[in-house]
C-alpha cells in the first residue's frame, strides 16, 4: 500500500464516520444519549485502553518480524560475499562453477525472489541456485589441507546463509492470523458505535466532527501501520528492498574485475538459467 492509497483510506473512513456522527447529532438530545457522562467516559476509556494495548502489542511483534527480515537480508548478502572468497581456496573447477552460481543466486534474490515476496507468492520454494551449489560441492574433491579447510568453511557458511534466507522470507508470509484481524476490526466497530452515543445536539458540528474524526484517524493510521509491518516487502515508502544483495553484486563484479577473472555466469541478469 503506497502513501496515496493509505491517505485515501484514512480520508474515506474519516468522512464516513464524521458524516454518521453529524447525522446522529441532528436527533440527539442535548448532552448526548448518556445521562451520566462520567460513567460513559469511563467505559469508553476501558474500550480505548484495551484496543490500544492489544494493537500496540501486535505492532511490536510485527515490527520485530520486520526487523528480522531486514537483518536476514543483510546477513544473507554478507555471507554470499564471504562465500565468493571461500570459493577461491577450493579446487579450480569447483571454484569457477561456484563463482558463477553465487552470482546467479544473488541475481535471483534481487529479481524473481524479491518480486515473489512482494506479492506474497514465494511460499516455501527454494532458491534453485542454492540446489545447484549443493550439487557442485557434492562433486568436489578437496585434496590439500587448504582445500579441505575451505570445504568445511563453505559448508558452515552455507548453513548460515540458509538460515539468513529463512529470516528474510519469514516476514513475507504475514505473521498476524485472521482471528486477530477480525478482533481488531470488531473492536474498531464497537468504538465507532459507542462514539455515536456521544452525539450532542447542544454542541457545534465542528466539535462533534473533531470528536469522531480524531479517533477514526488514529485507529486507521495504526491499523495501516500494522498492515505495513505485516507485509514489509514490495514497493513504496519504507518497504524492504534488496539493497544489501545489490551491493554484494556490485562488490562481486569489482572483485572479479580486479582479479581479472573471466566469469561464465550460467544465468541472465535476473538469475534465470540460460
């Protein structure tokens, strides 16, 4: 959801609720429908506090998932860069194959994988280049001590990279279950209906509009913030982008250029096999 759509939703919801308040106000008694305003305000305080505590707790959990996805993307990109260096100490044929496959892995993350996360369609699919690197390493035959040490190091880095990838894609699945969404929308409706009983024909329309509009704006903004954190990948302000992996791709290109390595990359610019 981009900023324009979010603003449009807030304006539309506020217009609906304010209009409803002003319509109810026309036939409302002076002093509102409540005969005991203090008691009614106390009950509203309980409703608002319960809603804000629940929503705040969920936003905290959603932000934790957002931060985990961001950290996972950074860690994954760093490990890919490290694996390029580790591959240099493996047998030449294996190193050459792994260098191209790592390049394709990074391109795939930036391209098809990130697009799939943005639409929520990645699900539990594996990265095909991860499988290709596994087959390449399984066929490797390290002979020297340095090659054997690099082989062990690669396997450790591979496990770390896979865990970082899990952290990265975790946020794309959405962590808030449907019952919680239903509960929050139901509580929002209850608060809206309860506010209508504060309609007071003795007060001016601006005051009544401010009463309903301010509450509506706060609730809408918080719910949209929750939607943002629940699906942090995609396009728009604040969304997670493959910046770290793009930086790693540029670093890899620079490293290969300095080393004068003529790399045979078995994929196109988006990581799709040739």
